[in-house]
């Protein structure tokens, strides 16, 4: 049998001081169980990515890293958002492990699904998506908006796995190809399917947060959906063109109607109709301009090629992969 794969669990953390001390031991327990079951190497790690937290999150992470060698952490120089935090962690991990699993630190995603994910990897899958089978613990409102989110995304041409967030196993093979995607506007769950390779899904039930509050209220979810759509597809532009054509046709009919009625001498002080048309068209034009402007803005950001994450601190020293393997051989 070949060497057992090294697993790195990548966990983004933003202001999670209330949660971390409860959830970290659960991750450790899981990784130890997987090591014991001889599915993964004992050089596996739990990598916390502090996303510029304003509370004690980083202190807790450094404390944890002193307690057990499996815990390590990196810190972003400032808050950059969940997607960038996950990306930073994955890029940190990719040359030091064989597989990564990204998961939130709040205990909402079922840790026990990791066994099935690793099994799927051992069976030859390079990407394993964690899919929520039930959302019974979410409020009806969160469930509805979250499921609407996936439907709108797919309708708008950003293909995403239904009810999959960012709980997934990705092999280092995939990550090395993924590293060639240099875009600044990242939407991980829509990008990994583009990389290809054999993939599958495992299903799990979504739990309640251990403590603390969601960082994704409706406003941020809409922003994420909009961001995802405009990062992944240009369908909205096609919609605008189609919509513009229909409105234009209606406008043409309106003009004919206006000319004919005025020629017939039946003109009245058509204030209301003019105001309606002006308002309607004004609104549509602003909306369209806004969406197109969104794309222009994104192009602008992409041309800058700014770094997508900046790591300011590490609890570990980046070692070369072959040293780790040497250690394993010596034992
Ligand atoms: N998170 C982050 N940076 C942010 C916001 C959130 O790293 O700017 C992390 C957060 O600590 C958590 C995960 O992303 O581990 C998901 O956030 P949250 O649980 O608030 O979202 P929800 O599960 O409610 O969608
Ligand atoms: Mg959560």
C-alpha cells in the first residue's frame, strides 16, 4: 500500500472567539480518528486561517498551536472575506499535503461527513462536494433565501452544485491546477467545477451554529450571489440585450401610436404617460448601466492584479514537503 495521504483541514475564522475553543477539539478528534483508522497520514494538520479578526481569535489559534502539533494557523494581514481566507488556506496547504478539506469553524457543517469524503478520495475522486441534505435547523427564511440563491445563480449561468457551500475535499493535484486561475474576484464553489477531474458529492445534515452569529445575513448573501454571477458568467448582459430589444419594440409601437393619435387631432395633455415612460426607461437604463458598470469595475480590478491574500503571521514554519516525508520514513 502506498503512503497514506496527508490531510489538511482548512478553517477560515473571523471573530470566532466564542466558537473556536469548542469546535477546535472536535476537529482534532476527527483527525485523530482518521489517523487511527489508517486512512490518512499522522502528518495531517488542522490549519486555521484568521481572517483579520478583531477579537481574540488569533490568540486562541496561537494558543491551540502550542497545545497540539496538529493545530497550525496563519493570519491574514486584515479582513478580506471568507472566500479569500479559504483561498489563502488552500494555497498554504497545497504543497504540503495530498488532500485538503475546507470547512467553517462554527460546527454547522457535519464533521462526520469527512470520513465519506476521504473514502471517496481513496476511491479515486479528486474533488468531493459536501452537500446539505436538510436545512431543518435553519430558519424558514434562511432556507428559502439560501435555496433561492442557488436557483438564481444557475439561471444566470454560474453553475454551482445545489446546496453546496464551501465544505469540500480537494486534492493537491486539483489545487495545483487551480493555482493557475489568477482572478481576483473569486467564487470558489463556482470555480472548482471548472477545473474538472473526477468529482462526487457526499450528503450531510446542516447543524446550528455552536455559538456566535452568522456573518451572512440576507444583504451579504445577495452580494455574494451577485458577485458569483458577475464573476462566472456574462448572461446578465445577454438578458439586458434581450430586454432592451423588447422595451425598444414597445417604445417603437408607442411612438407610432403617439404619431397617429396626434395626426388624428386627438392629443391631450399626456403628462401622465410621458412621466411613466420616462421613469420606466430611466429605471431600466440605470439598472442596465449598473450591471454593465459592474463588469467594467471587475475588469478594472482584474487588470490591477493585486494579491488575493497577504499572510502576516504563521504559527508554523513553512517546511518543504520532502522533509516531512523523510520524518515519516525514519519512524
Ligand atoms: N468568515 C471569514 N471571513 C469573513 C466572514 C466569515 O473567514 O469575513 C468565516 C467564519 O468565521 C466562518 C465561515 O467564514 O467560519 C462562514 O461564516 P458564517 O458561519 O458566519 O456564515 P453562514 O454559515 O451563516 O453562511
Ligand atoms: Mg456558519
